C-alpha cells in the first residue's frame, strides 16, 4: 500500500475528489437548512445578541511580565 499521492493512480485521485465534493455539498446543505430553520421563527422568538455597557469603565494599567523558573517567581 502506497501512502503517497504522488505515485497514486487515477482511481485514487478520483476517489479523493469525489469524497471532497460530497463533503462540500453536505456542508453547504447543512448550512442552508440551519439558516432556513432559523429564519422561520417569528420576531418574538428570534434571539438577538445585544451589547450593553453597564457599570464603570475599567482602564488598563501598565503591563507586567511574570515568569516562573525552578519555583521562583521573577517579576
């Protein structure tokens, strides 16, 4: 059994292309079905992600590098 694609025959290349094509078609169909099922919901059932900023704004200070070597922390 040869594990190289360079020396593979025409039949092996055809099998690889066929598996890739079938996989791509299945992926597209699953994506379309998932999208169509999500768009059939009513507006009241549709989940919408929203970003709300509540509370104070945190400001970042100076960055620190912390490393550990032989159980000793070096800062």
